[in-house]
């Protein structure tokens, strides 16, 4: 009896110990790094949205802590994330671009397949477009919002000088000349980061060579150094020579171009729709608050294709490391993150607070009640009138090609190359990249 009793006691102790151990394992805390690019005052609202989402995730999944890793967008995309993917050390959650970036990392097995998660959460058909994050029919990233690019301008200055919105590039040229003669800078720009001037260049070449030309570079169907492309960059170089941009722009950070417009030094600025939030915030815009208008890049007289298309799409959002699938807790965190980040509430909040166009199909009644500025309404109207939208070039070409054109545009601005020579060089890099893709 004593021996049997002893065995029973030992068994109970063992069971209790196992239960405590299992409970401890179940509640074991884990710290997950979240890589974001919401740096600076202009992106504070987006950072607030991210931190609020993470707080909700912590309520859903016990024992999880987050370490925010804020990195400049260009540095994250072109340097840090590339290096981490090569060494298989990317954080669990990170800022990700669709298109070429997603295709490359997914093909290397570094991105988490979100297809079953979207089905589980009932979000499969909730996005306007996931094309830039799809590879072989599977989804590997989610766009946080949409965007559109065009010219922001000083409405009061236009009114005072009797200026009207240009309908052609010739009229835009004439407008810039008048502004320059008046002692102002026609186009606000800060080109320390090459993607900034490439926004203007991308739409300019779409006007000259057609809105779909960029999709053919990676297949060899179209070429960077075609006559139409050369003409587009010659136009850009001509604007530089005429002094339509601020001198020394190659040394200026992106945020400075908005300041040029806000201070009244410059009258127009080509930028993304996300910039609209700056001009609705008195702390950032000052006297220019709610006094900025918007229009699309006008048509090229002899341009190819539909001249109403805008540079826009759903190319930036969040991706997740494939390693997450091996850890049940991290996988639960990712599911909660997606559930709490991608919904009507957060989409409308992003639109209201930061001018980020929704990437999801929002209930029309909720969207109608959204508190947005007149500027955002104009941007949405421009998009609705457009014949279509083409994505930014860097979502359609290989990383090496992106680097080549980025270096090229800065050399062009600095007067160290010509449009033809630059595009010949980029085309050679494109052909090498295409050959590597075929092997």
C-alpha cells in the first residue's frame, strides 16, 4: 500500500511539474523586431497607427514584446533588407515593396506565404489590388495604402499672378519660365535620395514613351535608350539647365523640398499623394496650411499612349519573414498584426490623418463620412478621371537596374553626363540583369 501510494504521489508531482512547465512555455515571452520607415515629423501619424496596432496585438497574444527598428526607406530597401535577405536575418515584420523586390525575395523562399492567412481572416477579396505582391498566384506582402503622384502648387500665388493649371508640357514650360522670371523656383526638389527626382522623371517618360513602356524593360521588349526615353530625359536635363530646380538640390534631404514650397521659395512640387497631410497640418505647413492645390503632370504634345494615366498603385506595405511559420507564437502575432492593421478603421484613419489612399475596399458609407481635406478630394478626383495608373518603375525592374538609373539621374542633375549616355549605360545594366534572370 505504501509503495502504491508513493507511486501515486510521484505521478501527481510529475503531472503537476509537467503542467507548470507547459504553462511556462505557453506564456514564455518573445521579443519581435518590427522594421518600419516612419521617420520624421511628416510620418508621425503613420508611426502612431503602427504603435497602436502593436498594442492591440499584445492584447491578442500574451507574452510578446516589440522592438521598433526605424530605418530610412531608401536605406532599408536598397541596403539593409537586401543584406538581411542574403544572410537570412531579416526581422519577422518589415517594410516591403512589391514588384521586383517581392518577386526576388519570394523566389528565394525568404517571405511568408500569406495566402492561407488571408483566407483564414476573410481578407482574400478585401484588397483593391495585390498584384504587386503576388508571385505565382500566392500573396507575399500587403500594401498599407495606395498612392498617386502629381504637382502640388501654391494656390494663392497662381491666383495673384493670374496663372492657370497647364494642360500640356509646353504650357508647363511657359509657366515655369514666368515663375523663374519672377524670382521664384518653379519646382521644389531635394535630390539627395535619387528616388525623389525619379518621381518626376518616371511620369515624364511615361508621357513621352507611353504609360506601359516600363513593364517591357525586364523582358527586353522595350529599351531604356529608345528615342522617346532620350527625349524625356533631355526635357528633364533642359529644366535643370534653365534653373527650374533649386541649386544644390543634390545635397538636400527629401523633406526640404516641401519646406521650399511652404516657405514660398518654390511654387510647384512633384510628389506623392502622401505629402497632402503636411499641408493640412499647421505645425508643418504654417501659413500654407490648406492653401495648396494639385494637378497631374500635363500631356506631352507628341507623346505616346493615353496621356491621362497617373503614376500610382499599391506598392508599399509590410512583409513577413518565412521563418515565422516555424514558430507558433510568432505566427499568431503576424495573424493578429494583419487583422488589426488591415481593416476599415485603420484604412480610414490613414486617409484622414496622413492622406494615404486606401488599399482596401472600404464600405462606401464609412468612406463618405471620412474627414479629409479639399486637397485629398482633388487628388482622388484626379485619379478617378485618369485612364489608368502605372506603378513606379522600381517595382518593375531588377535592383541593379534601379541602382543604375538612380546613380544616372543624379549625374544628369549634376551635369556629369548626358541623357543619351546615361540611358545607354542603364540599358547595358538592364540587359545583364535580364540575362541573369534567364539563367
